[in-house]
């Protein structure tokens, strides 16, 4: 489709010209405000299967011009939702070296340094991501808020290769590792709401699960992610840094945010 960016004439306020859903309802991300929350005792802890990948498996780490993404094998899935949701890819949103706040979801207006999304599709009903991406029950995304703090060895498993994908469409193979280690300790404490892709085409097709607890990466790890990548091609004379790749919080309207925990 048309090129879209996070700033400038193709920025988020213009997305709806080519992607009408971006101007529609049920959009993501949102600001998760305390007054919106409703405790739901029926929310089950997230249960994941086959996230612990062997180093003998190869994962594709790529720069798609909008984010850094890792393709995931289809044996990885979420087993605690009404349908099986099979993993497709994970990617990140971040700020910049000058502005270490780049999460998409915010909590009571607090923006975190970055955010990870593990994208899954409903494989009970749809054969692949492309068939699921525009269906109301098509996708389930796990969101992890990221703060700058302690060094995170799990992130190093892919960050150490990031200089191999500096430019758009570059890809490298990296050894598999335990993707569970990228998630917070508690998978039973989370926010849950109905929303959308946070990039064009912004389909309202995502069951969002944002974990209550953040994870940390070191300042150097954050800078590696926030300063290594470009959305331009390798040979281009004027490289375009890939950073600040987050959409602003959207209108919640009459949506309720469910929470799996009481204070
Ligand atoms: N924040 S988010 O979770 O809404 C989200 C993104 F923010 C994002 F950047 C991407 S992308 O594929 O890296 C680039 C634009 O699609 C996807 N990719 C999804 C959307 C469409 C598609 C098709 C096949 C595989 C993955 C995706 C995404 F679901
Ligand atoms: Zn995302």
C-alpha cells in the first residue's frame, strides 16, 4: 500500500486518507486510565505454548521500515483464549535517544520507554495472518511495557544482531531463544480490551492483552534499539532514522478496559 510514516505529511493524522479504518472506532493504542478499569474475575492467566525455542532453530530478524520484527514459528501459540491464537511475529515501538519514551499504550498518562508486541492470529478460524488480520476475532496481541533499568539478557539474544538490519528490508537469521524470557514474570496480571492494529490499515481486529508489570532493558540496550535502525535503503544518500515509531493514544469512547487483578 501507500507509504505511511509516524511524522510529517504521511504521519498518523493523515493515515485515514488511504486507510479509512485508521479514522474509525475501536482504535489502539489507548491511555489505560484507572477510572476506565473493571475487574473481571473470569479473566484467565495467559498460557503460552512452545515459546522456549531451541538455539538450533533459526528466527528471521528484520527491519520492515516501521519496526524491528522477529518472525515466530507457528508451534508457538496462546492456549488460554476462547480460540487458539498462533504466533506470527513480534516487534517493538520506541522513542529516540533524546526522548526515551516511546511506548504506544500509556498507563494513567505515563508513557514507557518502549513497548513490545507479540502478534498472534486465530488459527482455529483462519489459515494465516493475512486472512485473519481484518476479522473482528482475527488477532490477539500481547503487549509488554519496557522501562530503562537493569540489563536484560533475553533482549541481548536479538539486539546483538541489530547492526545487520540497519536498513529497510534487511534480514538476518538469529538462533532461537526463550521468547518467554521477554515477557514479565506474571502472566496473570494484565489489562484487556478490544482494539486495533496500531499501524495502517488499523483494522479493529485485535484482542489486546497488556501486562500490568513492565520489563527493563539497560540504557545501552535502549540506545542500541533506538539509534541503530533506518527506514531508508542502505545506498540512500540521506538516511532516515527509524525511531519515535509509536502511535498516540486513541479515543476510548464507550469501551471498557478489563483488568485481571485487584489492587
Ligand atoms: N502494533 S501492531 O501489533 O498493530 C503492528 C505493528 F505496529 C506493526 F508495525 C506491524 S508490521 O508488520 O511490523 C508493519 C506494519 O504492518 C504489525 N504487523 C501485522 C499487521 C499486518 C500483518 C500481516 C502479517 C504479519 C504481521 C502483521 C502489527 F500488527
Ligand atoms: Zn505494535
